[in-house]
């Protein structure tokens, strides 16, 4: 019996169910039960639960899904959407979205430290979407390198398009940005365009840059005296972000503002991080406690913020 990431399964020898969230080896998988614990289980000890196949769990199966077509021939628009599983959020599914007018001949291979494996090969019709791969997001550091190869075919009277080959090694930062609503799969997902046009180089601007000298510096805005790190102040789409995405966005904004305050030689600055579970406060204190430009730091205005804000005093202050 074939099992895939995201499949809902039942244990044969005990009353327990869950979703497959990890492929350990050819004989063993990790199953996350209703309590949120992942348990290694032999494939021989599992059975599918009727009505809970992978196609039922995910909104885009391995069968092509039609996208509303347009009459105008579309030359570009090959996207890779990476979305969390509808039920097993630890699992992400890779969906190839072909919004072009071409018929695509697609192959996906993976390279894990020199060990190559063909993962997917198929024809993908124009204006369709097809799931091509699944993985555990927590294992991103050990994900293989992805090799996408695409041929574009059309019977129309058009000059043949050059083959596309993209080699991609995903990193955690690739999933720090906001997910976008992808109507083709009816989910929010991270999007990567595989046929993104190469930007044209303006020869005149390039020539001017050679003679501009090193005096031109990037403008850094002066930050305010109180900086809110609450996610609703930073992102309009915060309700669609995971906890790890939120903390990464908050820390990036904190670091950017801290650097700006140092550049403009501010005497001090207050970061409003809230109380919560203390994770953001812990990370902020860890950074500023070792920063060479920080003189000291303390809880800021407890009568107003309680323990939800930190004031940073810089060494250049009087």
C-alpha cells in the first residue's frame, strides 16, 4: 500500500490515528497524532482511513486542476506554490501552476549531497495546476536541492521558447515572507516564479553608476523614539502568518530600527514588544546584551508598558 505525506492513517495494532508528516525511510514514517506528537511507525502497522485520502486532505491533488483560461496567448506565468497541508500543517505541498498558454513538459529531480532522485515527470496542460512534491517544513535544513526542467510546447506559429532549468536550494528565509492568496489552489502559499523574465540592463544607468563615486549613500530614515513591534502594526496580512513567520518579521524590523538608531546617533530608543510568552523579549535582550554600541538596557516605563517594552541606551549618549 502506498503512503504519502499528508495521508490520514490508522494504526493496525492500537486505537490511534494521525497524519503522515515525515518519511523516515522506505519502511518507516513519522505520524503526528491528535495530541500533536510525531511517532515513528512501520508502514506495515498502518492503514489508510476511508474518506481521508491525500486528495481529500489537500485541495490540489496530483491530478491537474483547470484554471480559467483567457483568449490571449500568455507567454509567461509558470509558478511554484508552496502551501501548508489543509490538515497536517507540518507538511507543505509543492504545486506547479501553469498559467501560460503552453503545454509544459516538466521534470523534477532532487540532489541530496550527490544522491539524485527523479521525483516527478508529466505533461502539464495550459491553465492547470498540479501538485508535484511534498515535504516536512521542519526538515527544511536537510531538504535536497531541487532541479526543475521545463520544455514549453505549443502548436501555434511561435518561435520555440528556450528550455527552462532552475536549481533551487530552499532556506528558511524563503518562507519568512508573507504568503499570498493563490486562487488556482484556493489557499495562501509562498510563490516562486520559475520563468521570471531577466531584467533588462539600462546601459546609460550602468555607465552613470561607474562615475557616481562612493559618496552616494543609501538614505536611512531617522526612527521614532518608541517603536512598536506588534505584528498588526507591521503587516496587514498577519492573520495568515505562522508563529515562526511572525517572530522573524518582528526581529528583522527590530534589527533594522536598531541599526538606524545607531547610524543617527540617537541617545536611546524604546522597543514595544509586548509580554506574550516572552520569546520576542528574550531574543531582543540577547542581541542588545552583546551589542558593542549598547551602553545598557532596561524595562521601559513600567507604569505604561509593564514588562512589555525595553529601552536601549547607546554609548554615544550623554
